[in-house]
C-alpha cells in the first residue's frame, strides 16, 4: 500500500508518495490560493512513476493550506514533521525546520513523540522569504544561493538580521564592489548564528535533523555546522520531511 502526503506551505506545495517502508516518489509545485487541483495533478504524476493508477492513494495533508485539500485527512505541521523525521532518521532528537516564513525547532523523545517546540515566526531571519529578498538585492538566482559562497575568501559582515536593514546593508556592499560570494557567505554566517542560538537554547544533546527548503542551501547548512561545532543530519530531500510525515501518519507506509 502506498500513501500520499501533501505539505501545503507558504511558498511550495510538496507531495511525497510513501509505501513499503520507503519514499517512492516526491514532487513540488508553487503554492496557490487553490492548491487542490495542482496537488491532485502532481499526485497522479507521482503515482504513475510508481506504476500505480491515477486518482488513487489515501491522502493526508499538513501545512498552512492543509484545509484546502478536500478528501485528505489533516494533521498539524508539528505532528507531520515529528513523524517524518522519525521515519527518515529514528535517532533524531531535534528537528530544525527552516521554512519559507519561519524557523521552528521540534524536540523529540526517544520514541519519536514531541516534547517541546519553539519558533521565530516574528523574525524572518533564516527563512526562505528572507533569503529570496537578499538574493533579489544581490541580483542572484535564489536557486544559486547555496553555491554562491563557495569561493568566498572572507565573509562580509552583516550587522543586522532585520530584513529591511539587512537588505540595505547588502545594497551598500554591492555598491562598494564587495564580491557577491562574500556577501552571500556573510548572510549564511548571520543566518547560522541565529539558528544555532535557538539550537543551543533548546539544549538537545542528540542528533539534529535539518528540514525545510532552506536546508537545501548547502552554504547555510555548512555555516550552521561550523557555528554548532558538529555535523547535522540532512535528509536526501529536507524539504519533503513534512510531506513524508503526512503520508506516514496514514499508517500503511511503515
């Protein structure tokens, strides 16, 4: 049996097809005000990739737009990410969800149940929206932000994490001819500092698993590991943790 998990986020709608104890197929589309149609179309594509007929498969939805997926059972983001992390890496004790509009930390017990969570939704630092704005200020494709800092000789110093003031600093640095790779490296370091401060406050000793679209940014991940002083767990598709968890919640994917 294969089940579909839909994570309707602020920027992207992610779908995972899970069965036989593994992730069979995944995909994503831009989120819209009416995500049901695009989600169903993508779900059918994923079913086809797995050799299954379209229109089938049980479906569970999570994310900010989960109520807009008719016929799907619903679960909270916290539950979905907890179950997804447990499925992908049972030893995970802290999930760091670097999403489009917020950063969340979910602490897990040894049996995978959630024990606590924190969020920085009042501050956009470390989010996909924040990095998209910085990419626009730099004139860099957001998809290339992860590799743009690889050749940086020295990270630029970004003095503020406020989006408006950080954008102003970036524009000023560009005007001063500071290499873009060094500005990106500085942004990565600033994001990592904020995220690691949250991790240290949580005080979790076990494995730290990164999730969310920003976790696909290699520069940010490397900066977090440097600031944290140890390796983190990075799933093959960190943006799919919530969708995987939604599928797993249906019970037929274990």
